[in-house]
C-alpha cells in the first residue's frame, strides 16, 4: 500500500526556476521522493525555441498548456498546434519535443507518472 501523504499546500516559488539542457526553463512544483507516484513541473519555452528531442523511460508524461502557443511532436503523430487548455499525452519511451510558435513564452505543466528523475531522461537529438 502506498504511503499516504499528509495534507499540505506548496506555494509557488518563482526563484526556483532553472534552465534545463532541454532548452527550456523548469520549476519543479512537486517532485519528492516521499511521493513516487507523480511529479509536476512548470515548463517555460521562450519564443522561437524548440526543446530537445527526448523520451522518458518508464514514465507517462502529460503536458497541460497554460499560456502561449506551440507545435508539439509526439512519436509518429503529425506535429500538432497546441494552445491553452490542450492536454498532450506522451506514453513511456515516446519521442517528444515542443516548439514555441508564438511571440510570448509558452508555459505548460509537465505531469509525470511515476515521478520524474534525471535518470529516466534520454536525449535523442543526437540519434537523428
């Protein structure tokens, strides 16, 4: 049986944002060893930037688009335009990247189950 987390509120800390080699800015809203089941990150992609083509091993990721517009590429699907409210489902081991096609930052939540850890990240840009 999984551990039950105590009730709590985690407040947003803008200063915790960092630049990730994937070519985007990340703020880990929730990623704790005490909760292996999920992690939630706020991702920010600057205008004109395409994130690194990558995949996550053993983890399902969901993008929830909050602001801006982009072009998402997932697996063998045709690239698709995304705007606020769109949810992108990315199965484990599936190639993915997103391009900010707008003039303002593209901001989305990246929700991973189970939680994201650096070991599961695989850069596949170099395989092209």
